[in-house]
C-alpha cells in the first residue's frame, strides 16, 4: 500500500530518469489508501461530501496532472502506471489508449470475465454494463505516466461520494463481485504484467530504483 502522493512523486522521478535514458521503460503496480484524485478536467463540486466527512471516512484528496476528471483509488484496487516512451516505440496517443483497453480486456478474459470498451467513452472498460476499470494518462516529452485502475476486491461504496468521471449515473463493479468470491490482487498482478509485455512487446525485469526515490517501498518493473 503506497500513499498516492508518494506514487505520484515516484512517477515524476522515473519520468525524469527516462528523459535522460530514452531506452528505459518502467511499470508500477500499486494499491493506494482511500483517495479521490482530480484530473485536469475535474470539478471539485463532484466531491459530494464535505471536508469533515472526508476526514471521518479517512479519504484523502489529491490533484493530478493526468487527463480526465475525478476518480477513486483504494484498497483492493490495482492501479497500473506504465511509464513508456511511446515516441521511441512509434505509438500514437490514441493507439496507446487502445492498447491499455486491450490489456484490461485481455486480463479479464484470462479469468473468464467478458468486457468491452466504449468507443464513444474512451475512459474505461465495462462488463455487464458496469464500469470495472478507469483510464487516465499523461504524455510529456513522448513518455507516458499514470495509466489505469482495475477494481479487484474494491469497496465500491466509496464511489457514491463522488460523481466519478463526471457521470452521475455510472454503476461500478469489481472482479470479486462478478465472480462472487474474494479475489486477491496478487492473483491478477502477474496476468497484467504478462498482458502489458505481450501488447508492448517488452520484456519485464525487476530493477532497483532506490536512487530515484529513497523512501518508496516498491520495486518497479523494467520493460526492455
């Protein structure tokens, strides 16, 4: 479990390293404590409870430089941050979004959960008309940060305190809810790594990046 602010800074540090070393591609797979993150198009009024209620529920809020509006991260949800030099790989931003969608769909297919994208709404993935994954990225100097979140055993009640992605009628689900059993995030992590590696044609390798952020407690995966 890593604070959102820590993961945010780790991405910034990795991005700076990648600017100096264009061949470096990295992958972070995290879980965050309860937090509402506000993207560049977010409306603060879409947080439906006041500061006192946020404190009572132990929910943090954090502005983000990713695209999109407001969303929720919390325990039981995998947050995937691929830091990829798409300029060097000659992948367009739209192609990259489609790749992330395919990675999520293929990951869910591995556990026999059918899912689909919505061309008119490229901000996530749906199954049984409920949203199970959200996508929000940033591209700077040809390098991606942020990525997508996938609900595994997420407490879905936290979505009711916001208007997620600006859609007040959206219903959310999780893998555990669909399969009617508790699914460990660790069971899905390996599938995600495999799907990202296949889609981007990159080989995963664990690397030590303590020099980038000495206080972090996670080892990113290097994709080569």
